[in-house]
C-alpha cells in the first residue's frame, strides 16, 4: 500500500498545486491506512493498538508530504527557468 501512496504523491505533486496535492495525498494515505487497518488488505497480525502499526504510517505521511513539497519546488524552479530562457 505504501507504493500506491508514494506514487499518488508524485503524480499529485507534479500535476496539482501544492495545497491540492497535499489534500489528495492525505486522502490517498487515509484510504490506504483504512484498507490495511479494517478493509480488504487487513491482516489478522495487524494490531491497531501498537506503535508498530502507527509509526510506519506516520513515516509514510511525512515522506509523502516531503515528496509533494519537493515536486512543488521542482515545478517552481522549472517555471522560473522557462520564464528566464
């Protein structure tokens, strides 16, 4: 599920404004989290009361936010270069 969230963050970061990309990425992250916690990707070995479940999902949330900000910075830099040259 992490790959889906990361791919959505890259695509959203490249195609949408930063605010919209963060919202879309947050929704995809929440959907993936729900699918793993309670939905079709649920595993009986997943314990929702454990830091072992929530910590990796928190790391993924920070990672995809960084990806969105990085894609936004790359788009801004590209737009500056196009305007100058």
